[in-house]
């Protein structure tokens, strides 16, 4: 994350005239926090009037009811992605369509059943949404998408017992990025 921020600051210093043209944005998905407190950050750079490049991360370190194994549950993850957005009208205004490549390390379980799954996922996704300009520097974005790829997993009988039920590789197709985001454009 620090490397990405360092790269964006370096580009900003090398090309200061582009900042005045509203080339950068920083956003967070408000609905992401409802996913058991998942922190998220999205940074974008407009490379033209209709295209921007995006990098982002999600992080959730929380385990709930950790001292009570019968009621323990978690949706821990760290996830990183890069992608591009096409804006039919103009960057940060109106409809958009996006594609992302994503990596996720996860540990989820204890929510619907006592089984827990942890592993790594690698995949790509397609997304669409709408950006509503609230003022010159603040947007409200709505979006949704799907991502697909391969998961390398281990499944356990319960969140804390360590009984391995299965492990392997499987392909997945999952909904992703149901979002209502606040985006600061500068």
C-alpha cells in the first residue's frame, strides 16, 4: 500500500499541471464497512478524458466472539486489485464500466455454519456503475460487479478446532463490489 501511495505522489510531483485538471481520485465504499468492518480504499488516475486507472485494497482483521469457539465467526481478508474504467461521457461523471484483476487472501466462516474456509483467490472481474457529482470535488458512486477465478483453499470443521475437511483448488464466480462510495476528486 505504501508503494502505491509513493508512486502516486511521485507522478503528482513529476506532472503538477495535471492535478489542476482533476486527474486523481480517492474513494471508499461505505457499504464495505457493513461487511463486518472491512476497511477499503480506492485510488484512481485519469489517463485521458474517458479512461482512468484504478488501484485499491480491502482489509478486515476482525474475529468476533474469539473467546467463545461455539459462537466465533469472521470474514477476514486482505485484497488488492488493479483495473481500468471507461467513462462514456467524462471521467468522474455519469456511467462507467470497469475491469479489474484481483488477489485475495481470506479466512471466512462461522456465519451460516460452523465450517470455515481459508485460502487465496486470484481472478478478474467486470463492473458497472454511476457517479453522481455532488460538487467540484465530491462524488457519490453506485456500482456492482462480478468476479471469477481460481481459489486455493482449505476447509475446516469449525472456526477454531483445526479439523481439516478438504483442501484443493476450485473455480468460482462471485458477486463483488456492491458499492455506494464517497469519492474525493482532486
